[in-house]
C-alpha cells in the first residue's frame, strides 16, 4: 500500500549489485579453495542461486546479512536441481561455471522475467567455439567436452549473459580466448575482477574485446561486490517523480553516468560525490527522449522507471527500447494511474499528464514493479500494488528503504487462505 503525493527526503543506502551477485556466486565453483563474497544483497534471486550450489554439495554458509562463504570442494554431483534452476533466469551462469570446472553441465532452460523469448543461442555459439558439445533437445541444456580450447568468438548481439558465461567457461581453458562485441556492463567487469583476484588472466573487461588466457589454478579469495547501479537509478527516478531531496549512498557515480545525464535533461538536479549522488527535484519535469542501449547507454533495466517518471513530464516523450523485443507489458498497468502512453513495437510515446491518480495494479516483473512503485509514490491518494514478490526478489528491503526517506508505504500480506473445516 502506498499513500502517494509526498516528497522524499533523507538518505538511502544502496546494496550490492544483483546482476553481479548472481554471476559471482556460481563463479566460486571454479575456485579450488573456499571464497568469501561480501556486499551481497539479501534477495531471493541471490539466495536461490546459493541454495542451488549448496544442493550440489558445496559448503555455503551465510556469514552475515550480506556475506557468504562458499567452499566448492564439496560438489559431488555437478548437475543442479532441475526444479530449483527453472525458477530463475540467471541460473544459466551455472553452465559456464560447471563447464569451466568439470567440462560438463546440465541446466534446465532458464526461467526469469517474462518479457518475451529469452534465447541463449549466443551462449551456445560461444561454448561450441570452445569445443563443447551442446544438446538443447527438451528443456534441459546438456553440454560436455573432453577439453576446453581457447577460441575467437564474435557475438552477433551484445549479450551480458553470454559474455559472462563464456568468461566462466574460458578462464581455465587451454590457450587464449578472444570475445569480440562483448557486453561492457559494470557487472561484467566485476566478474572479471573477481576471477582475476583468484588468479585468472582476463584483459579488456569493460571494453568490447575481452581476452582470456586460460590458467590451471584459481585460489580462494575474499571479494566485495560492486553497488547495484539499477537499484541506485531506481531510487534516483523515485525522487525525481515524487519530488524532494535525497542522498543516495554506496554508489559508483561513474556507473550512473547515463542515468544522471538523462535526469539532468529532465530538469532534475544531480550532485555527484565520491560514493554518493544527491538528487533534488522541486520544479517541473521536462519531456525527454530516451533510447535504451547496452552499457554505457541508458540501461534497459531503467526503461520502465523512466516511463513512470516521464508520464508526469511537461510534454511528449518517446522511449525506444533497443535491447528487448517486448518490454512494455507494464504500460497497461501504468495507464491505470492515469498515464497516457501508447506503445508502437519498440517505441513508447508518453504524453505527460499534470498528475497521476492512485490505483490498484499488479507487478509483472522486477523493473516493471519498480515503475509501479514510482508511479504510486507520485500519485495522489492510496495505491495498492499486488504480486510484490516480483519486486522483492531483486530489491533488498525496498519498503524499509523507501519508508526511510519519507514514503508512506507498507506491506500488506494477502489475507491468509480461508480454511474450510469439514
Ligand atoms: C541481463 O540479462 C540482466 N539479467 C537483465 O536484467 C538485463 O535486462 C540484460 O542483461 C541487459 O542488460 C541478469 O544479469 C541476471 P542479454 P541477459 O543476454 O544476460 C538477446 C533485471 O531486471 N540475446 O544481455 O539475459 C536477448 O534476447 C534483468 O535485472 C540473444 O538473442 O540479457 C536480448 O534481446 C532483466 N541471444 C539481448 O540479447 C542470446 O544468446 C540482450 O540480452 C542472449 C541474448
């Protein structure tokens, strides 16, 4: 429940990056010794991937709210549980990690957000280039090889998942692997930095050419995950939409550059500090056109949040979604707040309205849910957002964090099921 129309004030702390954590935790499988991973967000997607690895025999202990100790030496059966894997998209990183360590992997076709088909052809293209046999009949991806041999791989499309997966499979391969047209996201760099701290030899992460020279041995390390750029961007958009003055701490401002640039175009004041940004909005919200692109462009994972913000801009804005085919399913829910948005395949035309009105809506996926929260914070009256499990699987303590900056928000558990006694 959100009673909106109030501006936001104070300070909020950003947690570790979800999309780095769901890759770095499986990457621990490649180590020959225990690893300690810190600054991990306490969210379902992360805890699920840890459970999957524990279920395979690794010793995984949560040493405090945001740190895991992972000892992969206990893995006896390198086949993750089919049922556990189907629940999340990022489980495909188990393919790269298990191939890199055991030269074989069987992972169910990944689940995850529901915006359109999410192919893995680039992942398979990369694995096959390294000498892996892939069998995708049915809904399990089966891969195996006698030996991993370095190769030159040119991705047809920029893919975060495929880039990370090939890095995982190639770090212990024989010889040099070169990935061209690689993804440059901060979490790709974080995975490479983690593996290099263990003794891997990865050069160029963060650029579109990554070179990996295989090594024999990866040692255990302690590693702290980068802050979550999308969580930070989501709070920046929330302050811009609701109005107010908030300091967002534990961020890397460089990772937020495209988001900051767009918010300044929209008329929002953003002050950058070493590990924080301050967002101030008390004037008009200006219309603005946005094209989502792979990093360093505007992240697709900020597209729904920007749409919510621009729905109360002064004029007409156009958002073009260049990464996913079908990432506007949330628009119909956003229009229930009174937003005036029409979708034309990859474009959303947003006619700004003076204000939004409270409504009852349903979250369909992580970032769509975040956009509905942003709209509810700006809307006048009390809104209800259902299925917030989609949101809480990716945003640590989002209700407590928003309440901490003055939002009138609370979690209502749906009434317990009525039990009919005979
Ligand atoms: C990661 O998904 C993120 N998920 C997504 O964030 C994010 O939207 C996406 O990267 C883009 O930044 C995680 O990191 C767990 P891609 P991923 O491979 O790796 C096509 C969130 O909200 N493609 O970069 O699956 C694909 O269809 C989630 O945290 C192929 O065609 O995305 C898409 O159009 C939602 N073949 C484009 O590339 C492939 O083999 C980019 O996908 C792989 C991808």
